[in-house]
C-alpha cells in the first residue's frame, strides 16, 4: 500500500505523534515499503500464515 | 612495538602472561589507554573511557594475582561494553543526546559476570543511536573502520567491532537484534556471536525488541569468544526468559578437523544471489577449507529467508516503538537522529493486524530454519553479498524509493535477519580481505543452544586459515587522518 504524507499524518494522530513536515516523506516511504512487502508475503504464503500460531521463539519455561 | 604486540594478542595469550606474572593487568590497561588516546580521535569507537577506574581495578587485580588469588582466564583482562549495556554508575548514553544516562543505576548481568571473573571495564563503546543501526548523524563522532577509514565499520555495535579490531581493548560486549554484533564483526575483521535467545541474560541491556534482543561478545579469536560467552551465559532470575539449561564447556569440543560434520550452505544467503566477485572468491575458498577439514557441504534452500527483513521490521521494530513513543519520541523528536526517529515512527504506525500476521510469518521462517537443522549440523551463509561499502554509501538515508531498496533492505540484513528471527546462534568469522584491505566474513549458525557446534566449526575454520592473525596497521590506515583530526579540533576551539 502506497501511503501519502497526509495518510501518515493522520495515522500518527492515532498514537499522538506529531511528525514534522520535513520527516513525513521519509516515514511514508519507510512504512509504504514495509506494507508493500507484507502484501507480497500475503500473496505468496498467506494461506500458510493462517495455519501457524504466532508464538514468539523465546523458549519460555513453566514454573508450576 | 611491544605495546602493539600486547594489544593485538588474544585473551588466551594475554591471560597466560598475566597468570605467569610476565605482564600485569596495569600494563595491559595502560597499553590500551595509550592506544585509545592516540587513535580514537579518528576511530570514534568509545563514548566513555573509564581511565582512572580501570587503572584502580587493574592494580587491585594485580595485587590479587600476586597473592595467588588468580580467578581464571579473564582476570585482569580489559573489556568494553556497547553503550546500550548498563554499567552501574558509569553512564549509558545510548549514543543519544536526549538524556545523559539511561542506565538508572543498573548493571547488566553480562557485565556483572565479567567483573566477577576479574575482567576490567575499560569503558563504553560507541554505537548507532539506540542501537537501531539507522543513524545518519552521530552525536559522539562517526565510527571509522580501522582497516580503511573510507569504508563502513557496519552498524549498531560499531564501536565494539572497531575497538577490538584496532587493538584498543581485548573484548567488547555487543547487542544483536538483527545483526548488530555480526555486522560490525564482519566489517572490522573480528569474531562476533549472536547467542541463542535466552542463553545470555538480557537484564540491564536498554533494548525493547523483547523477542529477539541478545547480548554477545566481539573478540579477535573464536576461542576468546567462546570463553567470554561461557562466562556471561546461564540463567539469571532477573531475566525471566533466560534459559536454565546448563552452559557447556565450549572449548572442550574444539578440534582441528570436522570429519563427519554435515554443513548446509544456504543458497538464498550465498550462491543463489548475485555476488560481488571478491565475495564469490572468498566464499569458494572458505568452502574449500571447510571441505578440506572433513566436512561435507551441500546447498540447502531456505525459501522463506527472503521474508525475514520486512518481518523483523514489522514486528521487533513495533515492540521497540511501543516503548519509545511514550517515553521519548513524542517529547524529543528533534533530538533524535533523523534515521532513528523516522524508522521508529514508521514502526509505530504499523496496524496491529499486520504485526500479528508478520509474527505468524516469523514462525514460518523459524520452522524452515529448524527443519534444515534436522539434516545439517550447522548452516553456512555469507555476511553480505558485497564487501563493506564506502562510508557514504552505507548511511541509511531514505529520501527516495531507490533509497529504500538500496539502504533499508540491504544485503547484510538479508544475510543476518533469518537467523535472528529464528533465534538460533550465529557467528561471524573473518574469512578474507578485498583488494582495498577491507575484511569479509562467513557466517555459521547452529541449532538453538548448540553454540558448541557453532564454535567447533568456526574454530576449526579459523585455525586452518590465517585471517585472525592479521591486524590493521594503524600508522598507515589511521595515521594520515590524525593530523587532520587534530587540525579540525584546533579550528573548533
């Protein structure tokens, strides 16, 4: 998904982040590129994503 | 010249001399302090140098050893810590100017264990701001590669890699979320280990990518690396995710050959990519060495490895942002470096549904990596498809779509992130030099908690080559820049 600077400004309001105009383009580029890549991942392995639990690989232990 | 020889010795060599009382910890600390004074005005590998405290501790170690209370191979050995790892009263700056100290009086367990072993804290190493690896401007000076200062020293635990390579300290502790230990080890020609997640306590590291952050050593040899990891590893009640598994004696498994060892060469992180000719040559030669030691090497495909870079940005960076936004980013936007703040801001805006999908993706990548370990004892990969870049090309400046492809999803990340999100141990081992005298490395990964095999392969390879015996000639590589740096400082005054 290609996000505009205005999209980013509005999204940032949700987390109460006031991004100065000078940085909006860079944030939009970074976020858009990540979302585009996730789109591609969904297209390629989306069904597999549905079938796996998102367990963080952190080796927790059970004390009791 | 004697001091230079001493400075570049391995910990094992220095420890042998200390134990025999042929050198004292005071001599060693003074040698390093003298070299830092001479070279670090150009190299910028330190933020804080604790000269007085280090001399005091060295005298204490000297007295203990004189009385026959030798604690072991790290007694009297100077170490540095990435300035993201807390050290009690010594400030932890995070290479940020937001506040002078983020440490809140904590001492990281890894640091504490080195101190208990008798090692001497020499100071805090420079890093990319907050360890995020995206700095454009450096508040404490831009670290330089001691082999060739025109080339990058890689990202994040940069000062740790530079200082060990330049003979300014014996070992430094770094932090690796995606490749922050292995990257600086690669570019500076030293050994760097990302341990299995849970092998080393995270307590006292100022880091918030809670599913991936690791603390590990950068050293000049594999044996030194194993010694330091063994000292800092093990369960810590202060880190609920640290493992209770016993820590093996890594060095006991070292052999000069690798007969019967099955190694998988990950094609997506090596020969399946377009490689720089010097990297391709280096890889061919490294594989020949491994085969000559008795190992079998087969190509193995990890088809999902290519997803690792966006999956990490869409998960671990969001975990970091969840803390940074409230604590610092809203209030101190302008005091952050532009690379750090725009990276964290982008992560802060990732929808939760996408974060959760990306976490599922990480599980798939990990499953694929673990499946490969059912067939292979260790996996081999490059650290990068190209040698270290010219300094100006390595900066993560994102102004255009082309910058995103070239700088954000660069090939070093493609090589290190798959093992990071799988949370398996991985080591960067020096394996050659370019025509410009810049180091290159291969990467060896092993099953979770099987650092023993990782070190065994790395050690046998290292001993069959001579790369670890080479050190930068600072008079030639840094010397010409010293006068310029002095003139600039005088001009600034």
